[in-house]
C-alpha cells in the first residue's frame, strides 16, 4: 500500500541499504547471541554486568550447597584480572551426553557451550535453585577471553579450557581448546567444581575490566546472611590489594535485620522472626519455605530486602508485596483490637505502619519465575498470598505475646497517621507543593527552565547562586535547566517526615522534578530525562552531593534505580601544556598527569569553586555533552546503600566517625556505584 501522504515508497527489492531478502537474515550459532547482545543476558557491559559474571558462577555453587552438597565456597580475584570460584558440590558431570546433536560431547562441555543447558530443567538435578534459565555459566564463557573448568568427581581431577577465537573473520566465543581430560586422581570423597575466567576486554569497557573487591565482598557477605552455616571466602591476589575475608552467619537473616536496624535507633531490642512452610499444591510445584525477620526503629524510612532461592531480588516481587500487606494488616488489626485507636481516628495505612520498618524476607521455592536474566524480581503470583499468610500469623502471635513492644509499634504508626491526617488547609497546601508546574502550581522562581518540554532534557542542581549564574550562561537553554540551591539541603535520613514535607528547598525539588515523592513517586511523570548534581570539587561540595543523594534515594528511589541521577565532575586543577589549557578533576588525576608528563614545569591552578570559574570554563569542562564527564549513580547493593546512609547520615556520632575512618570512601564507591 503506498504512503497516504503522496510520498514515493522505497524500493525494498533494490540493492543497497533497503535490500531485504533471505541473505539479510543472520543466524547466530552457539554462544554468538550472547556476544552480539550481551546486555540481554547480563544487563549491561559496565561494572554491574562485569560483576554479574561472578554472581552467575557463585549462584551455581550456592545451588549445590542448598542441595546439601558442600558448605564452603571460595572466590579468588586473580593478580592477572581473572576470577576463580570453587565449591565443594558434586562436580559438573563429565560423562558423554547421551543423545541429540550433542551426543558424545562431555556433559560439562554442553553446559559451558550451549545456552539453556543444565541440571535445573529436569527433575533430578536440583529441588531448589536460583538459576533456572540454564544460560548462566555459558554466558560467562561467552563473555570471557578464556575460561578453565576444573571438576573433582569420582576420584579424578578433570579439566577443560575454552577461549574466544577468530576463524575466517568471524569471532567464535567460548570454543573448547580440546576435550575434557582427566589430569590426576583424588580421593573419591573429594568433589567440587572450579571455574576460572578472564572477562574479555572486547566486551567490557577497558576502564571497567577490573573487579571491585568491596562489591564482591558485599555480595558474598549477603549470601552468608541468607544461607545459615555456609562459609564464603574471598581472596584478593591483586598487587596492593592482597587480602582474605571469610563470611559466615549462624543467625542468618536475623543477624542481617539486626545490623540493618542497628544504626537507626531500634524501637526495641532484637527482631521478630517468622518462619513457615507453605505446601498448598505440591503437584503444581507450589511448595514454599518462608523465612522473615522484622524490626522497627525510630527513623522514617522503610527498608525491605527480599531474596528468592538465594538470589537478591533488588526490584522486589510477590514475596515483598506479601510481607508489606501482612505487616500493615497485622499491626492495624492489633491496634484496633487492643483499643489503641480512638473511634475518631481514620485508621492506619501501610505508610503509617511501615515508617521506620526494617524487614528481610527469604523464600525458597521449586519453580521460581524471575523477571529477566538478572533475576531482579520474583513473579510467582501465588507467593504473595502464601507469604502474607505466614507473616501475618507469625507477627500477630508475636504482638499478642509482647504487648509493651506492640504498643511502641502502634504509637509510632499513630504519630505517622496524625501527620498524614493534618488539617484540611495544611493538606491542601502540601498537595499544591507536590504538584508539578505543568499541573498549575507554578514552578519556583529560581528555576531557569529549558525551552524543550520533552525529549532528552537535563536538570542541573547547582550549589549556590553564584555558580547558578555561571551555569545559566554556560548551559544550552534548549535542553538544560538550572536550579540553584540555597545552602545545604536538609538531611533526609534523620529529619522527621513533617520537616521534609515542609522544607522549602526540598519541596521545590519535588515540584521541579514533577513526579511526586515516596510511595507516590512515578518516574514516568518526570519533567526531565536526567537529574545532574553539580557541586564544588571539595569537601563541602561532597557533603552537598551526599545530602542530595540521600534525599533522592530515600524519597525518589525509582529515580536512582532507573539510572536517571548523575553527578557532574568539575575539575579541581588546571594547567597549561604548550598553548592548551588542561583541566584535571582531582589529586589522583594530577598525579597521573605528572607521571605522564615528568618534565612539566608549569604551575597548577586550583579551581576553588564553580562560582569562581568563568562561564566558558564551566561550559567546556562540566556542562558541554561532548566534553564533560558525568557519573551515573546506580544501586549495586541495596543493603550496602542502606547501611552506608544510616551510618554516614544518622545521628549517632560514634557510629558515624567509626564508619568514616574505617571505610567510607570504598564503601560509597561500591554501594552507590558511580560509572560513566
């Protein structure tokens, strides 16, 4: 059918860019699909994707341990950039595959080179598993320049290696260097699997082909919390980073809940433990083991970590939905039954009950339905009701047996309820503050908005009116908006919700972003594609960055989770090389520059602040999309972020000082990960 607007339709049968016939159909074989679209399998080719390779191998080792095979998993970061994961499981089978096109190959080779091959699809390999896609270790092989598999099984030590190679101009990933072979004998009691791999720099950005010891440690520590009695060992053999750590928690997720709640002034000591096994329909695979630990504190934010078959479901899912409903219903019903609510009270909502609530829930089930290969969300619909029933029953019983603690929980919820149900005039004023300018409340006078109302737009939050003036001149008004802050923002970690709601600067930010806050935040309503924090490259600027990071993470979590929050990188030094002015971000960059230019004699000028840069410098170094450097803020470990913010931004001075002097810089880099 010809175009209705009278244009001439392109000739799809002609040669050239529009040609489309059988020759245009590409068939990707073996592991080639993974190399072609790695993001489909590991999320990204940045730091998160790089570390996902480690998680895939570790998850397989954990599956063995969950089946009762072994109680120790070792991870080693090698000096040459590789990673080695070793378990004490049964060992991947090495006997010949019995049928089909892979007949005669060792089962281990099939697992490493064929997508959707593994022991988790049948009925005899695993009863409970975190990895059911069957692509995990084969994806690791596909995205590595080299991989070596060692298996200890049936009294023999077996080995097979794989590598990426080019044949006839075509890259073939994960090709066996030869068949699996026995290279020695061991006692029959010794079993296990060891996977050693080297991420391919052709896949991952050169700057990112390097594992973060802190990130790996946090992940293994979390696994130790989830799996009571299982020991994880992390060795770092890289020059200058040599270390060894071991993680084991016999209290399991109860220990984790205590740690998460501890930095937030607990409402009462200890945690509420809830456990249950749901077996409603075993024939349909609806078997569920629920393990939950609940705690309450004097803070104003909710912390809920969820896991399914040992996998951290960072986006929640049905088990998280179930625990939220259960806690709300149990506390509300208890308050009503005990007469803690007056007749004129409107009743407690979920937001009231879960203000200052900490929970960890871990479920195990036979047929988990994860959303996406990175397994960020559990989708089994029936799990919500099963978790809600288990947690409701356990918490209701606990409240009856602990009336003093129960009253503390209710009183805290009633205080939140009173704030929520303030007078009609106050609520109307708050409603107007929350509305976007496009909805009629009017945007703040300090905002220098961009001309475009859609598309790729940016909001720069700038430290101070002086820097704001320079930024306004330096920006591209078509797509860059500027909002200058007055002074340091309110600390959203320790401030009462009432103070946050009524704070002029924070309310202006909510209004400008235009997507609400808290549970009402909707990223689809954001007025800008990205939010950029632009502060001075000094200690005060860093403090402002952390205050704003805290506000956005606590009040607009999805904004951070979707990768729409950035930090600008203004330079700290400038110098001249020949006739060219060179800008250096910090002391580290200055040291690298001097190493590369040992004969440099010109002095370095320290740029004291954004306001002292002329607008051309600010444009060229910090705001011009072609030349600037932005760091994207992303959440790599929700528990690590929570502990970091609670420790750094909390009221406990001793905890804060201990945290800062011990590991604040490294912790922050691993938790609220910054990547270009």
